[in-house]
C-alpha cells in the first residue's frame, strides 16, 4: 500500500471516530430526555455499530497481512516444535511420558523450542 493511500485511510478513520463519538453523545442525550424515542435510539445505535465496523475494516487494511513466506518472529521455532512434537493420548502414555510432555509444554511456554526430555 502506498503512503498516500494509507494517509487517506487514516483520515477517513479519524472522521469516522469523530462521528462515532458524536453519535455516542446523541445517544446519551436521548436517555436524559423525559421521553425516550425508541425508534430514534435504535437508529442511532445501529449507525454507531456500522461506523465501528467501518473503522475496524479500515484499520485492518492498514495492518500488514501475514503470509507463509513472511519472516516469522521469535515464535517461529516454537511453532515448528509444536508441529514436529509427538504427543500421546492420555490413555496411551507410558511410564514417565506425562512428565516429559509437561516439560515440553513448559519449555515451549517459556520461549525455548528445545525439548526438555
């Protein structure tokens, strides 16, 4: 994505956030009235949700997408270890297997891809 496209998306997001904030204030004002117009309230809430969805969609366009060829971060080795690890079902574990599996899970959770067996 080119920089001018990203700038246009950021500007649109800012406009939508302002409109979202204004709708929030309008909804609050409706609740403060002695008579609450349910139809108007429903329409404002629906519009507010629509704007929020638009903001999320535009923000996702600004974030880079993940591709399998992209360089993985520090978790790449942990993912590879999980892909190649052989885990047994609880009913088929031999003596000491549960402890080894626990060590492997602890090791992966703490950032190291080496098996502790």
